[in-house]
């Protein structure tokens, strides 16, 4: 179990696998022809001698190559327990299995090399021992043929016996496996199988596989925690996830009722498991005051570089946009077709000619301000136009003008309107600039007189900008919801506008007040963050980073105020996930998989059997495989069987003594039994009998010869 403190906080052990040693190979093993037992599982391979009480080797069935190596000849391939970390960010991980079927025999050969060498076998060019090897339920003949070819041709084994891992586990735990009836629930790493057994033999036509297993449970919990704690994505490794599942997850007996219990705060606080991640703050805490000051200067310098780069990119974008607007201004003065002008305005997002000059002035001021910021200078003063333009045709009635003069009058009207708008904008900008300068002078004076008060004022100004931005974004969000005040206010204004009678047609937009109404009802209007506001925010944050040491600490901790519990930040709260993740075996739809779970598959299989056979197999429902280790797994199966079986019918549920290792123990027991010799195939039989041949026995698949295809 994990280490536990008084606060109910659990610490990860982060145990690394111990590299396997080269075992001794006494001559007695070779002289007596001791069988070699191999449980070739999709998660782990377990291998050892039949004369030993326990397997000599247990390692993960994986190979790993380091990423980023250009010269493949220099890349070292690690296998099994030589792989210290199973993280795909560092290694290219490969397995010989596709689901639970061996398909990559080059990797399988590497696994056999690793296995035989670490068992200490030293015979030249061969493995001179009978081998008992596990395989998948209903393993295809072609796959078995390739496995036999590998063992007989490459390793020259004398005899070979195949068996199903779950049937070996059943053989080890049942007192009379040769004549037994049972329903085996085999919970593997890549798949889950439900196997009816009649008179000691598997019933292959009614076997079913669910393409979900312990590996999916691991990946599901890892993804849930990474989404829940995005700041610790790299720390939530698959090894730590396996540790949490092994020691803290359990199977819910009644999923929905237990799920409702987690809504209660008291139940949550009592049952949540707090997983403590390693904290990496030692480097910061060891800095002295001078080092922290230097670090702050470096951060400010990097921030200024980033801001300068961003301003340059924004400046280039603004200059491009300004050039486009100036081209449209030239087009207005030369183009006689109004449709062309309207189309050009719509391309830049403008509806009126009067808005064009305002956009030009705004961009010009922004470009001027950005250049001054980049050069570290004060923005140039806004100058009034020196020459007063004249518009003589505006006072003359249209009926007194020629068609050419009417066109000129139209342009003069546009220019006058743009000039008035420009004068108004310039006046507002000058007033705003003067006001900003006065505020800056007051702040500088305040800084000299009352430094702490000045810092508080800078903080308040920054917070005001953030609050304003959050309010705009909240309003935008509320606009999309039906029953919020903002959306109801918008609909009220729209209904009032629609109800207003208009004798002269639709003239909405001609008055400046109409723009305020439009911004009030537009879901996007007034919600964007202005460039000036963004620049002001950057300026205030730069000041605070330079003069306020606590500000950088708040930023590092996510902007939280008050005392920050660093240890709590590095804790994973394992709450409802403890029961939600194992539930995947019964509800694969939680992961988006369109297939039945354990309950539906068991009910389907029993429905395919006659009533008397159903009664026979449910007398011994046998649970094996790694997932059978979940707490309450047996109770959950009991509950599901009670619901699907007829009233007052009986059934019994048994679990393997060691669900993970009993397949190897059962294969060892079979290798020592009298029937083992008659259950093996020799090299001669392998060559004579054809594809995928093996001898049937109590723990084997049923052999179906491959059909011979005749050509006409």
C-alpha cells in the first residue's frame, strides 16, 4: 500500500522496475527435460520452470526505442524490466499484440530471446525443453502456425503445448476441471472474454469477446485526471495511474446509487483520496534576495522583448490595413459607380462612408503610438489641419448644377462629413491625451510621496481594466442564453424598434444615438478588448513586476490572493473517479465504444444456451484476470446475475486465488500432470499435420482444421 499521513494524503511510491538478472542454469534442468512454462499475456509475460513454485521472470510485454535518434543503428532497444519509464513522450513503445492476438512476430522473437537468456539457458542453437505456452481464446490457426514455426524452426524446441490462460487458471482452482461445467469471466488487459465450459471442455461457438480491458481503464483514468489538472499533465504518468487503480479504485455494487452519494460533501471529504505529487520548488526557495532581484530583471527584460515583438507584428498589420483604407478613400473620389464603393466598404467591415475617415484616423493614431512605444519616445502631438478646405458647391441647390457639378458636390459632401468627423475625433484624442498626462504626473508625484499608496493605485487601475474586460465577456456569454437579464434586455429593445412606426422608411443608423442602440443589442458589439486597453494593461503589469515582488508571486500561483498552499496545488483529488473508471467494464459507452458491457454479454450468452445448460454453467461462475482484483468485483457480478437469473434459481460465484498469476500456476500444474505428455506436439507432427495443428486437452482451445480451398 501507499504511504498515508494523518491528513489522509497518499504519496506515490514511483517504484522503478528492477532489471532482471541472468538466472542460473543447473545441469539438472537440462538432463531431466524440465518443461518451461510461459504465460504470454498482453500486459505481462510470466515465465519459469515447472519444477519451481513461482515464475522466475515477470515483465511487461513491451519493447522501447528512444525517440529523436537519427542514426537507427545507434538506437538501443529495451525490453521488459529494462524499461525504466513507460511514457510515450520519451520512448517508442511497441507490443507484439493486436488486441490479444500475436501479430508482430519480430517483437515476439525479441521477447523469447530476452526470456530464454535471462532464464540462463546456455544450450547452443536450441532450447532443449518442452514448452507450455498460453494463447488467446479461439486463436486463429495462421497465428498459431507462425508461433509454432518460430519455436520449432528458430529455437528447435522438442515439444510444444498450447493452452488458454483463463482455462489454465480454472484448471488450477477447480477441484475436478476435467468434468466441470462453468462460466468463466476472463478480465484481460486488452480484452475481456466470457467462456462457457461444458464437461471440462470449452464451448467455442458461444464464447464472446469484449474489446475492452484493464488497459482501457488505465488510459481512461489518466485522461480524466489530465483534463481535471491541466497543470500536471506530464506528472500524471501511466505508472502513477496504475498505482492509483491498484490501490484506490473499486467496483461499485450499484453504480447509480453510489454515484449519487458523491454529491454529498461529507461523503466526498470522507472518501476522497488525495494523491500528493512531488513538488519542484526547491530551486526557487534557495535563491537569495540578490538572485531573486536579478531573476525579476530577466523576466521583465523577456516580457519587454515579447511585447516589442508583438507590437511590431501589430504595427505591420495596422499599416497593411491603413493602406487598404487609403486606397478606398482614393476610390471614393474617383469612382462614379456607388455599388463599387459600397462593395469596397463592405470588404473592410464598414457600412457608411463617414466611418471610413474615423477608421483611418484611428489606425493612424495607433500606428503613431506603436512606433513611439517601440522607439521609447513620447507620441507626437496631434496637429490641427493648417489649411481650411472650402466646399463652395454645398450651398448651391441641386437644380442649379450640371451633372458634373452634382458629382463634385457629392464628393465635397463626403469630404466635409469626413473632415468634421476627423475634427471631432482629434479633439477627443487631444482631450484624452491631456487627461492621461495629468494622471501620469499625479502618479509620479504619488510615487515619490507615498510609494505604497502608489503601488495600491497601480494595482487598482489594473484590476479595473480586468473587471471591465470580464464584465464585457460575461455580457457576451449572457447574450447567448435565453433567460439572462442581458438577453431579455436585448429582446425588449429589438421589439421596441420593430414596433416603432416609420413614415419615411427605415432610417435607423442615421443618428449617432442609433450606434449606441446597435452596440446594446449586438451580441458581438463592445465585447472586444481594445488595443489601447491592452497596452495600458501591459504597462501597468510591467510596473508592478518591476516594483512589487508580491505581484510576480501572485502570477505564478494563478493570480490567487492570500496565503497559497503549495502542497495542495500539487495534490490530485481522486473522488468519484475511484468507482467511475472500473465501471468502464460494464458500460463501455462511457468511453464512446459501441459495444455491450459485461452484464449484457453474459445475459446474451446465457440466452443462447438451453435452460438446463444455463443451470449447469452458472453453478460455477469463475472470475479470473487482472481486473478481478477490483474490490467488490465479485459482489457486482453477483448483483447482475441475481437480476438476470429466474426467480429462486441458484448460482455460485468463485474467484481465482490469485487472478493475475493463476494462469501460470495452472499451466505449471498441467505440465506436471500425467496428461501433459499426450498433449504436446513434436516437430514431426508440426510438419505433418499442417497449419495451426495442436493437441486438444482440458485447458486448450478446440481445434478447427483450416478449410482446404480448391480452385476450379
